[in-house]
């Protein structure tokens, strides 16, 4: 399997799951800042021109959430659960995340971190203010849900944790307003105990990882 990635938010989900599961994945670094995702060869894999992309035999899969589920299936793991009720719960959090939590967290990540880093100018203050407001509303929902739970579905770690947590490693640089949400901070610290989550882009061979 080949996993095309850069060290950014959406590829992080797929890389972290691949490393967490210890799968024999070849990591292919596609540098967004150099425009490598707009090369014809890459667009032939993903016409959206976005990362991550997974190539597994004749399957070419884009969308980080789908890639995480596929990797879990390949490993015979239950990060994408086998049981129907749990699948629906995971799907609920993936949808919520895409439309609310990481949608607005992603905007803060883009405005406060990516734009200045690639010379697109300073953050747009109005966009930042509205994204921070929306992010805080969603964070309140998440914080209440996580109080008394280890992971989003309870005791079992799932792809939903990898998705909903995706922006948190950049919380400081993206200026995510998390001060009022202790259960989210505790959950993030728990995810940080997983080597694959903590270091998804590391260069060491997978076999050498814990
Ligand atoms: N919905 C896609 C989003 C992928 C995405 O936007 N990836 C960013 C990197 S975090 C990207 O490749 N951006 C390139 C561009 O916007 O030109 C997914 O979850 O995989």
C-alpha cells in the first residue's frame, strides 16, 4: 500500500491510523507548498488534487475518513467497528466533525497557521472570529460528551477519535479556543499516549515503533 501525504491536518488522520495499526504502508511525501498535488500524475490518482490518497492494489481511495476505515479493515482491527450500532455512532461523529468541529477548527488552522506559513498574508479577522465562535459551540458539545468517557464511543478507540481530534495537535498554533474544555484536553492527552497518534509522520520504520 502507498499512502500519499503531507504533514497537514487531513493526511494526519490516515498516517496516524496506519502507524497505530503497524501496517506495511509506504509513505509518499507530496509537498503541497511545492504544488506537487497539482501534477498530472497526482491528479490522475485524485482529481480533487488533495491529500491524503491511499493506493492498495487496484483500489485508489481518497477522503481521509474512508482511508482510515479501509486501513482498519485491512488490519482486521475494530477502529472501524464491526457491529452495526457502533458503526452508526462512528458515522454520527464523522459527520458532525466534518460539518462542525473540524470544519471550524480547520478554518482556524488555515487562517492562523497555513496562510502565514505559505505567504498568503495575515489571518482574516472576521473569518477567525466567526470560526472561533462556531468552534467553541461545538467544543462545548464535545466536552460534555467526553466527560466520564475515555474515547468518543466509550472504552473503545475508533476512527472517530482520530478524525475529531485531527486539529488538536496544532491547537496552539491554530489558536483553537480550548481553555474552557477540560474533558477535551484530557481526551487529547489520552490520544497522545498512542505512539502512532503522537508521531504520525515519523521517519523510523514501522517495525521499530511501539
Ligand atoms: N475531505 C478531504 C480534504 C482533503 C484536504 O483538503 N486536504 C488538504 C491538506 S490538509 C489538501 O490537500 N489541500 C490541497 C489544496 O487545497 O490545494 C479529506 O478528508 O481527505
